[in-house]
């Protein structure tokens, strides 16, 4: 029991005094990660395209931490220059930059036959280019420091097929590939890379439609119902954040959580066809017959 307690304490202390930037931190997974980092003693930059919400979250976390170890920044993660500027300013501080959480993301759904180039471009810009922008900004700095950890939020959809969310899944598969490939290179420079592949997480993203400024899609699914049916009950964001930071402290290459997400990934690795055929049947049932859709 004592050893387990010591290990837990060691994982918690790993972040004490570290400096972290978290993107997409005004809500959902990013907000939970920022809160857990603060609770573990880290100095955190809460970055989000919604600057007002980022500032509000930072103020909440300052009161929670009882210290001035949290700041906010408005950040458009699709703007490479802005990402580089924020990372550079953070790295220029007395503690440098220890952790970058490339977490910002959106979901775009609907049948591929209904999606326009604009749908694809938006999700690629936000979900993939934002991670590339973060890596391009932080990786050289971390190499120069001889230390650092880049943590990229992908999804279980980056490991498994995700019908009706194909553009989202495409970008998340790309983030997984980027992360594990970079990890192998980065080790030679003393830099760590982890990719997070959560299952269904209880966040506002579950209840969102496609961005309002994109063409509508009649087949846009109820994401919450569809993913809960396919993968399992939503997992609290705070629990995910705790799992992620424990995995980062252990320098895990891929973090898949909760347990039902790991189970789905295991089934897919053992028998891809089984999971694909079961998922296809559920999607056909949800969509109805071809005659109805004509």
C-alpha cells in the first residue's frame, strides 16, 4: 500500500514547478488538463481562440491554486506565427517551457457524400495544422533546452474507424502518425512526445453540430448518441485529465483511456473486420434504408 502511495505521489510531483501551455483550454478536455496541471503544481498558460473564456478559466484556476501561476492568452491555433509567438514568449520566461499540450480541436460530421471541400479544409486546419504549428514552434526550443514534452490530443477515432465523422477521424489518425514518428526522432534530443487517444469524453463537443458558417449536412449525426452506442458511456473530463497526466509522467507513447476505449482498440487490433462489420450494421440501422435516403 505504501509503495502504491509513493508512486502516486511521485506522479503528482512530476509537474511541480513545470511550465505548460495548453491550447483549447477554455472548455472541455483542455480546461480539465489545465486544472489538473495547476493542482499538481505547474505554471499554466490557458490558451484559446475565445480569449474572454480563457481569461475566465485562468481566473478560476488562480483562485483554486491560491497562487499567481496561471495566465491566459487568446490564440488562433491555425495561425502559425501566433503559435510561435506564444511559445517563444513562454520559453523566454525564467522556467522556459516544459510542456506543450496541443489540444484544440473541432468535430465535423455527416456522410462523406454530403461534405464539401470547406468541411475538409476546416477540420484539417484546426485538428492537424494546429498540431503541426505547435510542434514547429516548440520542438526546436525544446531541442535547444535539451528537455521538454509535447502532448498531442488525438482521439480513439485516431486508432479506430469512425463512420459519420470521417474528416475528424482522418485528422486524428494523422495526429497519431505525427506523434509516434516524432517521438522516435525526439528521443535523441531529450524531448518526449505523447499522443492522447481518449474514448467518449463528457465535453460540450458531444452536443455540437458542424460550425455554423459551413454548409449544412442533413446526415449530421447526434454525436453523443452515436458515440455512446459505438464505444460506451462518456467519461468525465477531469478523470481523463488525471489519466493523461499520470501517463505523461510515465512518458507513455500512447495514452488510451478509459478501459472501454482500450477494449475497443484491442478488439480492432485482433480482428479489424469484426469491429468494422458491427459498426457498419449500426450505422445502416441509424441511417435507415437506402430507399428512405433517396
